[in-house]
């Protein structure tokens, strides 16, 4: 059994007693789902929910594709729906595809690890939504065009990052005119900003950890488990996008993954 047929057959995944936070949502075909957040993902969710212009209510107001939806003739879904579906898929494959290694610890640096691939992918899913502007990709395209065409603005944007590795990532995004990655630079910059504010001083450790998670997602690496995690994450995001794009038009969705 493959694809969304398997998801439908799987039904609701019951949350373990150890789950620190449980998110719920209903989808066509799949039905009502419950997603447990355990260690790191629960902390990242809590952290991002404290920030302005972030958290579930904000993500529910953001259109999944913005104006691009009209061009692609997709159904209207929120970024929150897209996020929840990714989280569900991560949890689904962790339980049913042991070969993915989503239960194994993953090292981000020689001294910093995440308890499992499942937790890492869930953290990445939250951080991906954190960086999106209102209007999502269309707004981000306009911003990127301004950064490309206006050198003083570009330099101001790059100089706003506190770390050289972040500056280099932002420079690469702008040089390559990489619209799909701009929100990741914005996410990193936002974490930099909040980390510098006394209001969030007690969250310095968690903000620093979130920065390392973003770096692990976007920076060059020879860490094979981390590279595999990136590949799985990209595939899960793609599957979630396809499901949302098709579910509005079809009562039954059949996909092979």
C-alpha cells in the first residue's frame, strides 16, 4: 500500500503518553490527525509561538502559495494546513518506514545533536513557516527583486545578520535570485533579531538552537545522515504540496511515493 491510500488506511495516529504537545487537524481523505511533539519540536513550537507574527494563528492567516495559487489554479489552503500535513507525514513515515532512520539521533555539529530524525524534520517544518512574509512567495519575490536591483538595500540586509555564515547564505540567495529560499534567510534574520532583544533573554539557548537548526538545513555539509534528512524533508514537503493542490479537486487522491 503506497501514498495517500496508505495514509487514509492509517487513520489517526494516537499520541504517545510522552508527547509534550499534541496538534490536531482534519483533512479530506486522511481525516482527523493528531501530531505529537516530543522534545526539540515541542520547544521550537513553543518558542516560535511566543514571537510576534508567528505561531498557529498567524500561519492560519497566511495563504499557502499566496497569489501564485491563482496561476497554478490550486485550492486555497493556509500555511498552517501545509505545516500540519508535513508534521503528520513525518510522524507517519517514522512509524511505518523504519528504513528512513527517523528514530535515530542526528548530529548537527560535533557537539550538538537532535534526539531523532523525526524531531529534526518537525523542527525544520516549523522554522520553514517562521520566515514567510504575508503574501508568501509573491511578497518574497518582490523583496528579492528589490535586494537584487538595489545594492544599498542588499548590503543593509546582509549586514543585518550577526554571523558570517548567515551573511554568506543570504548573499548566495540574493546572487542566485533564489525565491524559494529567501524565507529561510528571513527566518535566520528574525532569530538573530529576537535573540538580541532583552525581552527574549531567557530564551537565548533555544534561539541559539533554532539558529543551528536553520544552519543545518541550508549550509553546505558532508554529514551524510543530515543530508539524508534534508532529502526526506524535501520529499515530504513535496508530497504535502501535491496533496493540498489536488485535494480540492478530487474526493479520492491516489499518489505513489
